[in-house]
C-alpha cells in the first residue's frame, strides 16, 4: 500500500525519524507523524532536489488518502513551502488557510502568513510585528524553521522601514536561537552595532533590570520576562504594563517595560516609559539621565528637539534667467542631479545656497570667521502644463528660516512671482544641528590637514561659544546656560550633555568634554565608583567616567570586548592602548595583540602614529605566519592620504609582484583604488595617487562633530538639509 513504506523497505530504513516534523508541532517525526515518515522523506527529497511541481502532485495525492488532521497539516505545510518557492502567492495563501482551518494556532502556518504579508506594499510596521508575534506566541516546544525564517524576514522589513532597534532586537533573538551559527544574522548584527547610522545609545547593549528580592510580585514579573526571552514581546509588554499600573514607580518594571516596548517598535510608548523611570528621584542621577537619552534616541520627535525640514515653493517667470543668475553668483553652487524616477518631472538644475560667497578652491583665506555655510538646497523646475516654473527650496524651518528664503528671493528680483505661504513638511532634522552647528562647507579646502584643523576648530567653537547661548525649543525656549543656572539637574539638558560625552569618548574629540559643562557653569562629571557597581553593568556610553588604568586585567578585557562590539572610537582606543602597555597581557591567551595594534592603527588621529601601530601589527602577524599583504594595503591608504607618492607606488609594486595571487588581495586592492577614484572607466587601476579624489564624505565632513549630525533619517524623522530629496 502506497505511503506505508512497505513498497520500499530498504529505503524506509534510511528515514531520519529525529528530524523535525513539518506539521509545525515542534516535535520530531518519531513522536508526531511517524506513520507517514517515509512519505514525508520522499517529499523532502523532491523539494531539496528542486522537484517542486512533482512534490505538490505527490502531496495532493496523499491528502486524498490521509484522514488525520495532523498528517494533513504536515502535508499542507510542505505544499505551502513548495508554492512559496515557486512564487505562487495566492496558492500558498489558500494552502495556509487550509492549515489554519484545521489548527488555528499553528505557529508555522501563522509564520508563512507573516512572510506573505511582508510583500504587501501597504503593510505597516505594527501589522508586520503583530503578524510575527501571533506566530511566536503559539510556538509549542521548539521554534520551527518556518517561524525562524519569519523572524529573519521581519528583521529585513523592519530595517527597511527605519526601525533599526527593533530589527536589532530580533537579530539578537535569532543569534541566541542558533547559538551564533547563522552567519548572516551575526554579520548583520555586527554591522548594525558598528554603524554610525544608528544612535550610539541604541547600538550598545542594553541590559534588562533584575527585580528586587522577596517582592510579592516576583512570580508575575519572572513570567513576563520569561515570555519576553522567547521573543513574545507583545504579551510581555502587556503584562509589564499592567504591573506598572498596579505597582507604581518600581524601577525594574518600568525599565524592562520600556526596553520591551522599544523592541516591539512601540517607540512613543517606550520613550514615555523611559521618562517615567527617569522621573524617579531616588535613582542615581546618571541612570536617570541615561534613560532620558534613550527616550530621545528611540523617539526623537517626543523630545521636542527636532525642527521640520520643509520644501518651500517659489514660482518664477523664466527658468533660464534664474539658472544663469545663480551660476554667476558665488553664493550658489550647482551640483549634479540624480536621474529622474517615478514618472516625475526632473529639475533643470540644482544649487546649494550659501550664506556668503564661496572662496576659490583650496584658498588660504578660509578661517573659522569666514567659513561658508550651506543654508538651503534649490531645485529649479521648468514650466509644466498644470503649473508655473518654480524653485523648490529645501531647508529647515528654524529661527533663520525667513532669512534663508529671502537670500533666494532677493537674488531672483522681478523673476520671483510668488512664495507659497505654507511650505510642505518633508520630515524633520535635529534642532541642535540647525540652530547650533549649521552646515559648514569644507569642500573648498583640499588640504587634509587644514580641513581637519578647521573641522576640529569649528566643533570647539560651536560647543564652547555658540551652544551655551542659543535658545532651544526643547528647553522651553531657554539657553543651556540659563537652564544650568536655574535647574542644574534638568534631565533634558543633562541628556544632551551625555550625548556630547558619548561623542567625545567614541569619536576621539580633541578636548575634554568637561569644558562644555564649565562653559554653562556646571561642575565636572562624577566618576563611576566600581566598588558599588560591577564593570559589566556599566554601559559603554559611561566608560568615559571609569578609571581605565585602574581596571584589573579581566575587567579591562571585558570593556575592550564591549567597546569593540560597537566600535566605540576614542574609548576603544584608550582601552586598547592600556592593553598594549601591560606586560601581564603580552602572552595572555585571550589577547590578540595583532588585533590590538590594528585597532590602534585604525583609531589613531595622527598618521605617523597610525603607521607605527600598523608596522607593529604587520611584523607580529608575519611572525605568526600570516601574509603581510592586507597590512601593506592599509599602509597604501595612509600614504595616499598623506600624498606620499613614492612610498605608495613602491607598496603597490610589492603587492603586485609578491602577493597578488593570494585570496582577497586583488579585491581589497581594487576596493581601495575605487574608493579614491583611481579606477579608470575601462576598469583599470590608475597607480598615480596624485589623481586620487577624496571621497565626498571626507571632502565635506559636514556635521561629523555633532551627537546626531551624521545620522540619516530614522523612522522617517531625521534628515540633513543639504540632501535635495
């Protein structure tokens, strides 16, 4: 009889009864659908051999013969897998609905539904998460591969929608489930943790809080946290929220609730809960300030620290005259337009608008006092059938909004027909960036050392001279100096100061952040007393308050791993430098000195020092039997930036002659040349470094010194004013 395995006894002996049953029960075949093990094995072989149509035909045949619901479910789930791989969405939906009619809480079927929904263009983040959570909460004994794939699919969906923290949370969950064996998850998680696209407060690991001992609500709390550990954040959030309404002002409940709400992309609710935690005056001030910083990072709009980025329309008479006028004025700089798309009319020209005339390229006259600033972006459109010729001016609606618009309309003169009264809100940008730092333009300065000197000098000026006296909306219209005098423990002010501290420690600032506090009349930062707190419970963002030199070897290695995981710049450099000095760690089994030297080379701010560490790394790696090729390529980049033509060419010849056939060398070399514009249109390498062009992000480091100036839009709220669209 077909299906019982008797037609091929020899083959049935090869069936692995300890594989997971495809029905989604979380049990192995031996303890679930054992009677049809041979049939399931045959279908699996067909699917693995890309014989999907044959598999579907076999499944349909077996469905007519099987009467048990569990067996039908197993067959239908395999059928849905084949249909999904064939791209037959409607058929797959129908098959999954058949499963859910038999087992409404089948986690695997719900997971397939969640995956199918991810392809809907109109799907919201909340709907995507609700679909996934419905599957996760119904997992029985073991999470099936289908549910796991739904988790990964949702990660990618969340990432594409700017919900990076929630995506990171699900990635951590996936890494835990596979014990780090899924390389794609590990790589993506490492990428997020080290990406400057994400607020540092959200990149670093956020520990949940332990509950106090001997409390009456211990069991309820533990159940909620156990549910959360299984990825069921919706139910855990509801349980902790209910507890917070009954058990008032309990730090462990509030903080864990806020974290889980953030993981579940309940950003506004998470920010509100973090602020409830921050309001508890019995807690240490630094913990309260950190909670306020997390609230702002998770939901920037809730902090009142954003300014609308708007598009103001100016109708004009003659497009050609406008373009000609702008091209003849040194306050306007044209830029190449991206290709038009979506059937929308393309602008005829695009310009950056400055607050003053641009000096000649590489002018020696550029100083902090006459540095040009980008005010807006002007896109010039020709006349269309249904509308006049126009300029779309993109700029922040800050305190200088009217002045910035007038800079363009005054230049237009009689060519200006009308300025639309109400601009269109595009998204939002940082109030700090707009009102304090602005958008200084370093593109005219070609010398790297001079550009670096001006960049660092302006950062210092902005923080110590401008920032203290600028009225801020998020401070109720008061200046930081006024708030520091009236309410020195103001959480919003101190959270912004903590943001400066984090940037100082992670980006290798050239001055002590306590100077900023002094500028508004606040005392220096308090150091963290490690006799009262274990080092593993100190966030990376607070390590600047720790005596690094006083740490034990074990604690030093702990903070190194934490800092390395999120590439915490300056603090990582200090930690690596301390490791390199300790004789007790020279032969330590847990210390890779090649990596330590490499980190020091990458993070050194002086090229001479960087070369010294690079040479140490290369010599030690070579002594350990490694090829020096990749280290030589690293040196080539430093030599290129220094303009050391002779050494650059010598290194290139050495690599070509001795190491070009080693795995990864040619691609690394090509990537370096492409980065600096040394790849000709026909794909050949141009070996003359004098022809190199500094990448745009290095030639024009606008905003790199601010806590959030170099972050792109997150959750559709932040942008930079020099980006046309």
